[in-house]
C-alpha cells in the first residue's frame, strides 16, 4: 500500500453514486443501531467530534444533539450537498460539513474528543497511516470509533471483481484488510481497545479504541 492521496477519479465515483447512496437502506439496521448506542454512551455535551467519510451525514446528524460540535468530512462534494440539505431540513446547526480526503484533515482544526470512521478504512490506500493520523488528533482519553469491512477475512475472492471494476471506474478502491491487521494498526498507533464486536461472518467489525490518558 502507498501513502498517496485519493485521486479525482475516486471523488468522481462517489459523486456519481451519491443520489443512489442517499436512497439506499441500511442492510443490517439492528447492528447499526447497536453501534449508535455504544457510541452515544461515550458522548458528552462538551465533546468535539470529527467524522471522516461521513457520506450523506446520517450518523453525524443522529449524534449531533449529544455533543458540542461535529466536523463531518467526505471526499465527495455530491455526498456533502445531500448531507447539508438534510441538516438544514432537520434544523441541525452544530455539524459542519467539509470536503476533505481522510488523509488530509486540516491541522488547524485542533484535537478531538472522538473521531468516527465508519465504512471508510477499507476504502483507503493506507488505512494504517490514517489510523496513526487520527490517533494523533485525539485528546488523551479520546475515542476512535470505527466500523470496517475486513475484506481479507472471507471476502478475498472479491478481488476478481474489484480490480477490473476499479480499472473501469465501476467500483471504488478497496484495500483488503483483515481484522488482525486492523487491530494491529490501532495498537501500533498507541491506542487501547475498548470495544470490539462483529455481528457475524463477513460483517463489518465495530471497534472503539481509546487514547491513553
């Protein structure tokens, strides 16, 4: 894996599918709600939160009433346009949506009490590097909350589709992480595991890691 930033082609792919993505339903609603609850239990009204890969903003908007502010970022401007429309319709004013690659979060935003990265790490060229960057952006005692499809665990066959699909612009970049890789990246970044849960085979692994105080 390299440390290069996403390409314009990556942004175009997500811009193109944004309207369809916004209309799609969550495949495992029960698991999603469990992750929301586990995350919310760690939140407090003074909390500053960063979300990378926020998509159309559903998770950020759900948590907005529990924290002081959420910086929500995504590579795709099309996703963020939908997110801003949803926020305006809901009257949410403490979520800021900014177009940014996960690898390129502005340093002047400072540090955060929590960083969320859902369904994004396996779509990055160098997820371990991004985990290190996020760990550095956490305050002592802060939390990194992730939900990641570990494609190396039982889904490696998908390379037969994903590699040519990526070349044709029909699929995004996919990095084949294992659950072991992901946990090791958290440890190497100096984080301690707080929660690790997976609802079943070939399902996204939910992890909450904490920066030591």
